[in-house]
């Protein structure tokens, strides 16, 4: 069921993994490093969405990554309002593009509300199952509450893709459970797809671990960090690949998007010959 739902979103990718580009929203009003007004932020994010769409990406994921340090498990009304405004403007710029929402850190209900309001197709949720320690502190599981909220607001059409063994986190409390077993539990708790990452932003995913997850579950498996033009072909057998840092100037996540890097990456993906 989940496999078919995801494949329907990314029909243009054919049999290869769908490519999803990150839009790292500049620091929003209210966050410590905020220096742009909402109109400037809208201009930047819409330009990035249009670039990704022009380069043939299959989807975009909009995230408030510059709002450091992140709040834990929820955000203020100003963040929800501004993310809604930004994502709605993006939707008007690229109406046919598949869009996901992520609000850090672990503000999954807020992301669901924004997604419903702007007509997005999925959210990326942290802390879906099991507990862990993140930069922001102790993170509890949210699957039961989140999926009940989704159903209550009539948003069951919005997919929830979920991180397993999330990056930038300590998983000592579940050290007796590997990433494949964690993914199986996410599937049991009705995740629409699992995101596998390296230990930190831009760190490549271990291919052996990725393959173990692919073998363990019957839901989409998504690479969530570290894909580059040099290693992407080893990930194209999964269902989707989220790319952020590699598309930025010098491969640094906080820089602007470098169109030449995006074009080279997509050329590599589209020219790959499957055995």
C-alpha cells in the first residue's frame, strides 16, 4: 500500500529512485539568526523551487533548517504561520511539483498542519518510534499521536516518511536494535516510508545498512543524507533520495544552491544504465 502511494507521487522517476531536493528556508522571524523579512525569504525559496523543477527533480522538501538552535517537539505560532506562507507561495510557483514539509525539531503535527493547508503531499517526521537523545534533548516517540492527528484533521492523504536511527542523535538506549529492526517497527506503526541516513548532515549512508533495511520492510526506503554525483548510483535501487548539501556551493548545506551541481547530479542519475 505505502509503496504504491509513494510511486504514485513520483511517476516521472520511472523505475529509478525519485530525487527530492532540499529547500533550507532562511532563518524565520523569531529565530536567533533571523535577518530577512518574509518577502525576502519567499523570493529565495521560490527561486530554489523553480530551479529544482527546471532541472528535473521529482520533488522538493521544505525545511526550517536555519532556525538554530531548534526547539524540541514543537514551534511557535510565528513559525507555523511563516512556513505556511512560504510553502503556499512555493506551491503557486511550482503547482505540479511534489512537496514535502519538515519543521525542526520534531514539530511533526505542525508540519502536518502546514502540509494540509498548502496541498503538500508528504511530511518528514523525526522521533516517530522509540526514544533517543538529540541536540535538543530527549526525544520521545510520536507515532500514535501524530497519526491520530492526521486522521482527525482529514489529512490521511498526506504521507508520513520517518527517520530511523536519526542523524545528529545518540541511540544508546536502543543499541540492542539495529537499523533494519528499527525500520520494521516503523512499518508496524504505519510509517509510509523510512529514511536512512549517515550519522550527520552530508554523511553518506552505509550501503550494507541500506540494503538490510530494503530487505526488512515492505514500505519505501529513502536515502536521507550524503548522496553526491560520485556515489548516487549505489543508491538508485532504493525508492527515493533526498539531496541537500551536495546541491549547495562547495557542498556546504548553508550555502545557496549551485545550479551546475544540480544539473551534473541529475545528468548522472538520468544517464545511469541499469544492469
